């Protein structure tokens, strides 16, 4: 039976949570993207009404948030009027702590001086720009709707508008891409002196056009050894340029520019997710919304929860999740968590000898080579039963 809005109960929050809002609208859909989004902007008004109703559900359940992240989709595609309405909804029901990190994902060809001025007035202090590449041939392959020239121009306008925390998203591992061509992309990115870089390997998810091409043998993913070569080359190049490799795909020009919101996910800090397809977490329990604007809005109009499913983690699942997420970060996992496994000493010695981990100040931290195989490390500490 589906729950009514008033029947949902929540536990007290042990740490300051983060707030995520999913904006499920894109002007065009990239062929590699498996995040939920639609290209019908005629549903924005219904979406905002649903967001208001969902936010009202949680308004008394959370203390102040200290991060807000608008992701998608393409949040920057929203009109200025829609941005104002969205932020009015959030401020009506929630409190953002002073000095909060407030992030907006943006596409280069959405950037205008007028939007940037409004975003700053609304409190956004961090932009994540989906550059993906500085090569027009690669951008066309990726189905992006912007050009390299538009990215260059957008960055200049962003700096002129006074934003002091800019992240660039890049994709590597494209067919025919070599380490030399990828290095030129990194060099071009570094000329912009971004505070943050995210370097994602092209993933061919099954239910995407590119994934279907791969299944038919028309698109060949990067070979495993090539994946390793690219990953280690990125680590060497960016760390030599002074960037902190603080998570598998993420680099920051100093700890103060690490994405505070995303670190909540990796360190299992609670977060609330609003919008179609958004996920939330209270430390032990997860829940997620319908990945459909129509179903999300329809449920809320009927006074029903938009939650499509929930899961409560067992203590063993919590331990394994702590390992999976921790080994994706430079801070690793507390040694005490390792010692809960009966063979931990022998496994740790083996991994250290292989150059995959190091033990420092009571924590087990992955090396660059360890980050390459981060998803496999926790399996060495899993119960065999």
C-alpha cells in the first residue's frame, strides 16, 4: 500500500544533511546519459508545483542544510522566472546555514550575463560546467549541443560575473582517443584555472543509445588496460599541477574546493533528495522517487508520497557500504572498520605489498593504483557466508 504524505516518519539527523534537487529537464538528451530527464519543458510548471508539495512534506523533519546541489538534467536550461520560483519554494520550507555551498550544474550554451547575475543574487556560489571536451569532433560524438568556443566564452563570462568556485566536467575514453589527445584536453582545461575538475570515463549504460550501439558491437568500450593507463595518467598530470585527487573522478585545487555536497554521499552523511528520480538517505534507510515527472506530480496532487521504493540497510550492509564508498576517496576507511573482518591483518598486508593501499593515522587509504580498482577492494573484506 502506498503511504500518505502524513504517515511518513523520520529519524533524528546525526549530522548536518545536504539538500539535492533534481531538475529533470534538458533541451536535448545526450546519447550516453542514463540520468532521468525529459525534453518537454511544458511540464516545468507542474514540476514546480510538485516540488512545493514534496518540500512541504519534509519541512519539519530537517535542521538547517549546509549544502544545496541542483543537478539534472540541465538545471541551467530553466528560465530566470522558474529559478526564482524554485528558490522561493526551497527557502519557504528549509533553512540554509550561513556559508552554505550552493551548487548549480550548467551547460555552456545556457550561460548568459543575465542568468549569472540572477544566480548570484539567489545565493549560488559554485558552478559545475558540463564542458565534457574542448574538441568539437568529440563534442559532436557525445551529442553535446555546445561547441568548444561556447565553453571558452562561457568561462570568461562566469569569471567576469564574480564566481570564484568553478568546476569543469570532462569525459575521457572516447573511441579513437589517445593519451596525447586527452592530455591536450586537460591542458586546455588547466589554462582556465578551474577550482575543481571531474574526469569521468565514458560509460556505455545499457538503456542509452550508446549502450545499445555497444551491445550491437558498433561501439567498442575502452579496454581494461587502457582504462588503467588513462586513469593513472590523469592522476599523475593533475597532481603534479597541484590538484588534490580526493575521489576517484574528482580533483580540487585545494581542500577548500572539494565538493562539500558530494562528500556527504561518500561519507554516508544524510541527505534529502527532491524531485523525480531523486534519492534520500538518513544514515540507515534510503528512499527514492518515481523517475517520471507525470507520476511524481500525480502522486503529490493526490496527497500521496512520490516515493517509489525504500531500503533499510543491515549492519553488514552498512559496513560494506562504508568500505565501498570510503575506498573511492583519498581519505579511505577507518582501520577499526577493517578489523571487524577476521582476516583483515593478512588482507591489509597483501594489499599494501601490492601497492594498492597505505595505512596512515588510523585510516586505510587507497593509492592511485588502488583507486583504479576501488570497487574491488571492499570485496576482500566481505563476509564469505
